[in-house]
C-alpha cells in the first residue's frame, strides 16, 4: 500500500470527476427544451443507458486509482461484477432504488481481492480462485448495503406509523433522507412525507434539503479543502465545483455524498448537523416553499420550477445561514482535532518510562537522557547541596514524570530562579553528575587527538 501514497497515484483521483460532469452534460443536453425533436421513448432510453453505463465507468476509474499488477484481470472482473449486479438489482429489487450507485460501490470493492499477496500468484488455480473472489466479494457487499437500506426503510415506516412525525422530533427525516440519497434510495421517503406530514413540516423538509444540496454541500467541501493539501485539495475544489453544477441531478449528487461519507465522514457529519439546524430555522420562521413536492429528486430537479433563484429577503437569510453554519461547525471540528492531537503529543511526551531505581548507573544515565529529551537538549548541569540542577534548552521535550520517578527522596521540581530542573538522586547524585559531565564535555579527547591543519601556503606575486 505504500505505492498508493505516491503523488503520481494520488493525481489519478481527479479522473473520478469526469463521469459526474459527463452525466450532467448528457442529462442537460437531452432535456426536452434542448432536444425537442426527440420523442419521449428515445429520450428515456438514452437517459436510462447513460445512467447505467456512466456509473460503471466510475467503478472502473475507482479501481484504476489503486496500483496493482494484475490490471487487466482487475478491470475485467470489475466490469463483469458491475453487469451482474445491475442485472440482479434490476430484476430482484423494487424500482424506487437507484441501483447503479450500489452496483458501483460494490463492483469497485473487488480491489480488495487484488491487494492481497496471493494475487501475485500466476498459477491457473490461483487465477480461478481470484476470479471467483473478485465476483463474490462485490455481490456480498451489495447484499450488505441493500440489507442496511432495507432496515432503514423499516425504521422509517415505524416512525411514520407513530405520532412522532408531527412533533419537533420530525427533524430525524432530514439526516435519513441524506443517507438514503447517498445510496440512491430516497423516493419512498419522499412519497411518505408528501402524504403524512403537516404542510409546515413538509415545506421545511423540502427547503432544508434543497438549500443543503445547493449551498451547504459545496460550502462544506470548499471549507474542507482549506484543511487539506496537495492533490487532495485540488480534488476537493473540483468536487465542490461539480457539486454546484450537478446539485439538481440525483445520481451525481448521490455519488458526491458517497465520496464524503466514505473519505470525509467528519465533513459529512457537519453537513448533517447543519441541515438539522436549518430544518428548525425554516420550520419556526415559516419560510415559504422553495420547491414543489412533485419536482423533488425523482430523480432530478427542474430548476426552472424552483424559487431558489428569486430575490426574496427570507431566502437571502436562509442562504446566508446555510453558508455560516457549515463553516462554523468545520472550524469547531478542526480546532477540536488540533487540540486532541496536541494533547496526544503531550501525553506521549509525558509518558512514564518503566524505571527501576536499582538499575546500574550507566542505565540510569540512559533513562535520564531520554527523560531530558536527549544530550542535545541539555545546556549544562550543576551539583549543589545534594541536588542536581539541570538546565535545558527546550522544556517541552522533558518528561517530568520520569524525572519524578527517578528521584529517591523528593519529587523533581523546577527552580524558577535558576530556570533549571532540581533533582535528588540520593547517593547517585555524584555518579550521574560525573557521567553527564563526561557526555557533555570532550570525553573522547578529540581536541587532543586532532591533527592541526598546516598553515595556508602563500604564493608571492612575481
């Protein structure tokens, strides 16, 4: 896996955006306004083929990112696994699910088979076993994903059969819809909310999802790019641009959410928190509806029938909050992670060594040097009144607990006047002092053994 950390392979991640943009271009081109000469059946067939093939291309591109030796076998098995999964999902699942997203994730998972050491075996039996595993693993992953989605749908139906749907706890439908939308399974939830919810909750739900996909999602991605570097930052910038262009296309938006859920779960969680807050704001402020329920991700949105681009004061406020909330949450998460890293770093520095006071003095010197941060961190030492005063350059490199464990009679302290650590090692004070002096001084006698250089030979001018 060290090869995947190479910058050359990291640049390949940018090609994942090509199918998303191509899908947006095709859907825009075959819109009824742009191609009025096409009949409905031809247009539907072209869009269906596009929505099926381009996710398969994305699965192949995902496998190309990982550097392996058996590239031809990997691509062949990925394509075969994707076609098998599309056939199974199309004939054995209900039609409300965008099965191509599950097929893409599952087909790309066969890269796990080719990453194993056994994949380098070129024997016929090893090749057959590898092919079987490369086809079996995607099917297993697809079954697991489909089972989880089925359980979520059962949970949703249980919620809708209770009185919770008309209370403030109805905010739970917002994160559920986002998770279902990431896997292309949200149509059932949309139909349930249009039939069972209060009009105010229905309006708040549609407004929140719409403003999240068009504002919160790209803002969170761009904000996350500020905390990354190198190729990953470029990828996030282009992903945010794709989000702005493809926010109305359900399939492209699902893949963007999947990328965030798998590779940037913290950003995905901040988006969930932002849309929950926006849901309560829209609900209690009685914002007007921005989109009709019949135009809500089935699977795409027609932007000409939305009010998101109108110059309305409440829409400006809603959009401004949608910008501020994810930025604030990501900054909080970033500062929290930095604080946690600093705490873990300080904890490692303060980690206590297993020190035995009966160790040989030479070993005690080694422990003492490790506690002081090395020989280079010691400025000078001084023995005075049965205390060993140690002056250091950088106090952050010192493990105070280790020094305290080495002291026999009193704990180690820091003399603020002398700006030195004060330690009492008992009878070993003199021994440790002499050994440290030798280590700090010219204990090898290099100054006496060095051969002095001859004086420079001056060539007189002629």
